[in-house]
């Protein structure tokens, strides 16, 4: 990954190098850089971990947000609480969590609120970004597509502002939904979320060379149908790019050369023009519904108000976007109490975390067929959370895969889930997983 500011420095050196060889060519490079910087662009640099010669124990806040339970247990020094925002925990008790959701908001007189929809293709990083914005990993994340199966809600409350995040499933076409026998929620939830949105955040995975040069037809449908809702573009996974200069070309393509009503004076990326359509492997499955975008297909959206370039894994990067969202909150009453972090029940969070690990460790289609059944959920004598869940599989071969050699895989999954839940509920978690054949 690039060190802070290395992208900007690299571009500057590149311009100087071109200038020495050909001043006229250098002017063509300098123009787009000035235009981008003058168009209220948010350049967010990647950070790189420092390498130590000895053993290194990274604070859990790098993975789980500030105030991680693991940090407290390990005695990692915490920042001054008066200078940092405290992230609320989720209650391990369903009744208490339900009471928080219906409790009257403890809002100040000058309260502000903003409802944000995160929109993007499957596996663009929406849940990873949501977790980083919230400060706790309450949404499931994996490298496989369709990890998020239905709409989930997260709440950021700082000072007088409250931002409500609607983490939607990756937007797909009806063709894919029927072909892979996916739930109808994957098709409907993103559209329902748009109806109540104040701002749309569109995520694009810039590490995917097949899809990054255009917005998906389904995303363009949403933006076109709800064109009155302000939108911003987030170029995610910039840490995976070896050549950061490609971000300039992607910006031109995905915005059609216009940001916040201002034209970007730069050469069009990929030699495409407004009204043209460059098909990708993902677009082949879009189906006939894509024609509703317009008579002539487009690859970008010229009405984005801002552009952010970041890695959703970086807390520093994401904080820039978070502060922008908080600043966009408009005067109005809060919808939730400040102690609410998500509308998910504790059982739903646990089930999603287990499914996240199944998707991570099981091959191909195996994790998608596993059914989960919670048989025990109670508070132990020392205040710990005790969970027992059965994992039901269709085939004996699936049982052997899930259990692993000498039970190592299922034990590893249980251990990792308990660690994740500990940082969400801020209590000890003892979880037992049993694998059974579905009869």
C-alpha cells in the first residue's frame, strides 16, 4: 500500500518528469490535476503499518473500532474519552435491544439528521465501509458475494448530528436473482431504501478491472429514478491499485467528466463518450430492464456532488467520509436514542457472524446451503453470554468439510465468532457450534 501522500507526490514527480521531456505534454497532465483539486475533491491517502523487528500486537481498534473490548482486556492505552466519540455497544439481551429501539431519542434542541443509502454492486465493500463508519463490526463481511442478504440499519450519533446508514444488499438484476435462486429481498431492498434516503453513497470497487470503468446498469437505474436525491461517489479499495494514476481515468468515466456541476478538463477515460456503453462481464447478466436508464446507455453519472477515494479498511481514510456525512445532516428530530448502534437483534448479529465465517472458510456453494438454528441463548453466572447453535447441512460430505480434521475448522469458527461478538456486546461470549445432518 502507498504511504500517506505518496499518490500525490507520485503524480507531482510524474508531471515534472514529463515537463522536462515535453512541456506541451505536461500541460495536458497538469490541467486535470488542477481541475480535480479545485472541484472540492477529497483525496484520501492510504496508510501503511510500521514494521517492527520484534513481535507486534496491534490494538483491536484497528479491526473493531475504538473502544474495543479486546483493547480493554489487554490493557492497551485508550485516548482521552473527552476528545473521542464513544461507540455504544449492542445489548446481548433482545428485550433490552428492543427497548432501546423504541426509546424516545435523547436529542438536543439543535438536532440534525441524515438518512444515507449505501449503493453498489455485490462485494463492492458496503458492509466493510458501514462497519468502519459505525466503529464496530455489526454487519457481516466476506470475500464471497451476497454476504448481506437483507437491508440492515446502523446509527452514528455524534454531538447534535445523527446519521442513519442503510446497508443494502449488492444490487443485482432480475436475471441473476432467478438464475441463482436468490431471495427477493436482494432485488427489492435497495429500491425500498432509496424512497427514504437523504443522500446516496455509491461504492465502486476500483480493484476489479472488469467492472470499475462503469457504474452497473442497476445502480444507474436507481440514480436515474431518484435523481432528486443528492449522491456522492466513493472509489473503494484504492490500496489494491499499483498505479494510482488510474483513479484519474476512473473519475472521468464514472462522473462523465462532471462533479458538483463543474466540468473536469481532462481526457476522457477508456476513449468512451457520453451515450456510449462499454459492456463488461457483469453487464452481460443485466437483463432487459437496463433499457429504462435511457434511450442510449451511459457508463457514469454526472450529478455526483463529491468524490472520495479510500480504503474501507482504513479508519483514517473512512473518518474523512464520516465527517462529511455528519456535516450534511439537516435540522430535524433524531429517529433513535444515542445508545442505538443498529436495529439488528443480538441473535441476528450472531447468525450473520457465523454465516460470515462459513462463507470465508467453506468452498464454493457449500456455505449457502447451511441452515442455522439457535438452541440456547442465555446469560451465564458471571455475566457472560452463552450460545449454542446447530448448523444443519444437506450432505455428509458437507459435514466432514465443516467439522474439519479433528474438529479444527468448526472450533476455529466458534473461536473467531466469540471474539467478534465480544467486541460488539462488550462482554465475554462462550459459543458452542454443532454440525448435524438435515433430515
